[in-house]
C-alpha cells in the first residue's frame, strides 16, 4: 500500500554527519553530509558560496541598470558629466567647503535619505559648481552603492517628450515620465532657466515627475539659478510642496562665479 511507503520514508534518511571538506581555493571547511535514498549530498565551501552570491547580486544590479538605461532611452548620466566627482570639486571658501560637505553627507546617508525621500535643493548663482556637485552625487551613488541615479536637465526632458508627439514615435510620454520616476535618485538641473513664466506643459511635466517620485518616496535633487523665493513660480506651488515633504535640504550657492578663473 502507498501509505506504508510514505511512513517508511524517515528511516531512509539517516542523521546528517559532520565532516571536514576541502576546497581547492579556500582550504578546509566544516561540511555536512546527508544520505538521502542512498545518495550522498555534501554541503559546499561557504566561501565559494559567498562569492557566487555576491557575483549574482552584482549581475542583478547591472541587469537592473541596463533595463533602466533602456527605459530612459539614453545613459543614466550623460557622458559630459560622467567623470564629475566630489573629490574633483575645488572647494576653497568656507561656503564651498560647506556645499561639498553637505553633498558628501547626502551620498553617505543615502540609505536613510531614500527611505524618507528627502530632497536636496541646490540654489544660487550660475558658475558656482552646482551642476558639478549634482552630477557627482549621481556618479558616486552609482559607483559605490546598488542605487540607480540619473541626471537630466529639464530642457532635455521637455525636448524628449515633445519628440513623442511626432507621428511614428517609438516612445510615449508616459514611458519617459515612468523612466524618470524609476531611479533611486534623480538629479534635475536647469530649473527656471527661461526668464518667462513657465508654460502649462512645463509645469504639468515637472509635477508628473516630482509627484511620481514623491509617491514612491524617492528623493530628487533640484538644481536652479533661482533662489528659494523665486522657485515656486518656476516650478509651481504643488511641486515645491512635494519637495518639502520629508524635510528638504536647501543648499545656497551665493558666492561669485568661478568660471573662467581657472584659466585654460
Ligand atoms: Zn571555496
């Protein structure tokens, strides 16, 4: 009868035995040997298993970035900014050193920041290195952590979305927005560059991105030449409200431009 065979099963599995295994790469290790239905099952080298697991995680991370890259239709960080590092930022004055410190902390504390979706506003005069630092944050996160980070100017996003309205476009507006909501961090540069009031299209797009990220509790870094007072009219009040959630960090860049001072 079938049930008798099932009841007889436990006796077919003797207690596991402890032994010492030998790995060609890592030497001796404690090994458990199980005999199951006359077959011998030995546990493997724990160090080899740890390495295999790490490699698998690494592969998954690369896979995730490739998929995000495909969704964005371009590199997460444009080539021009891919070499920017925090180390490469020349900080001489007290204010510059403070800006660098805040950016470094933002990278170091990113696990906590990404949990609360805490945004960073880099506001102030042109030529003070905001773009350098913003791109550097994205680069360092990509290099040092499993987080994904993208850098985009608002202008390039609007351009990409307008291109989807053309007949025969392969991508839809929703796909572009979704790809900008996906990364662990989005650095959004050149907010409010045009002196005119923003168009409805501009405000709607901005809100779709910022609100999408807000709903997923994903932080955004905003870079603008405007100050805190002028920002709401360039982004829309609703947008700025979303950024404030989770305790926004405002970093002012109010020293004189460094452009052209370094010579050629
Ligand atoms: Zn091994």
